């Protein structure tokens, strides 16, 4: 199962996915060709530590927030 977290105005897409080898949840970044075009998988903690100020980071934090019940 894949869930789109964020799609930038230039077409880069970040998705929440499972690593196909380990099954661990990861963030997949699929940049446009003009942004390099190479898809990468990033461990969730590393993704958030890399600078949680971007809209793609905020989207993941918002998703995590919906999983916590009051």
C-alpha cells in the first residue's frame, strides 16, 4: 500500500511506502527529471531529522497526528 504525502508544484512526489525488502515503512521521494529523476527511499526518522520544515515533512507529521487519539 502506498500513500501520497505531498506533491510539490514542480511535480516532485513524496509517498509513505513499505520497503520492498524489509517491509519497514519508508518515505519514497520521486523527483521530476529536472530535479534529478532518481527515486529514493528514506527511513522515516532520518527523513524527519533532515529538516522537518518542508511541506512534505509537515504532511507526514500531520498524518502521524491523525493516528493519535485524544
